[in-house]
C-alpha cells in the first residue's frame, strides 16, 4: 500500500526568519557543499595570516608585503560568494528593469525569490533580517584579517614593513562592505546617484588593489607615510566603527523603516 503524503504542518516554534530560510531552501535547495568549501578556504586564509603574523613574521613577509594583501582580498572575495549564494534579497536590483522583464518572460513566471515570497504570508522585513544574517557573517569574518594584521603590528616589530598595506586594506575593506551594504540593502535607495557611484567605486578599487597585490603592482604603497602612520590602533578603530555603523543602520533605521513596508523593490534599481 502506497504511503499517503501528509500535509506540511505549521511549526509555531520557528521564527519568521527561520521559516523564510526553510522556504527559500525548499524552493532553491541550499548548496551546503559550496558554502562549506568557501568558508573553509576563507578560514584557512585567515588562519594562515594570523599564524604568519604572530609566529613566523620574518618568513611571512619574505616575499614582500603584497602577499598579505592578496591573502586578505582573496578571503573577502570567497566570503562574498557565500553571501551571494544565501541572500534572499532581489538579485535583479543589479540589473535593468528591461532585463528583469526579459528574464521573467523567458522563465514564464517568477525569476526572483522575493517574487515568490510576495504571494506568501511573509513580511518584507523578514527578508531583510534573513539576508542580514548572512551579510553579518561575511562582514565580520571578512574584517578579521584587517584586525589581525593591525593587532600584530602593535606587538611584532618585524611587521613594520606591512603597515602601509594593512592600513590600505583596512580602508578599502571598510569602504567596500559599507558601500555594498548601503547599496544592496537599498538603505538610501539604489537609484540615488551618490550611492551608486560609491558602490561602483568600491568594487573598482577592490579589484585594482587585489590584482595589484597578486601581480606586484603595489610596491609604491610602502612609501606612503600617511598609510604607515594609521596602521595599528587607528585602523582597528576604523574597522570596528564601520561594523558598528552597519549594525546601527540595520537595527535602528532599516528594520524600523521596513517594519510595515510594502513588497516593492522598484527603488533599488541600479541602472535604467
């Protein structure tokens, strides 16, 4: 006798965020293997950076300070993929409205996760909270290399050679995660020119310095005294302040704004 399928029961113990996450993964199954691999690789890079800075600084910077920046930016990039794979915010915010309509026509229906949630008993604010959980993981773990480098500089004299790249990495990483948050979460609406310009600029600078470190184009940075002077405590403070600012904007402004927000993401369009 064939087993009779039972109707999925409502679980009152789940929070709205957990329920949204389970729904998302039921519609588009979570690729846990990729998430684990990316997180492990990023963790290995953070661990290698910490070990090299604290226990073997001479050998760690033997090939030049640029390798430090290459490790840091590569780790951030891997963590960024983790956020992109797990976020529930509308990916079409990065495309034109014309492209969105073409995708919908080609798929014969909903092409975005949020379009499905619009027809379910879920609130828009839950979508933001679910995505922010993944963003916070990316943001905090991605900031660890900057904190580790600048903390090690305070106690390991041999690391004086990486002061400039540590400061530069801190500034760019902070600018990148803040600009990305403001743009991707539509804090000030992505159709605002200033936000769009900042987001695009942060991406361009991120890639320029990342590839510059990998291919040896950043030697001139070592001569910039301004960056050298800001390594250590000032850079650590910058990282902590950026993280605190993002949490404050999320909890004190965005979630309050979207507490009863309508399911409308048209203001998040980047390019017309």
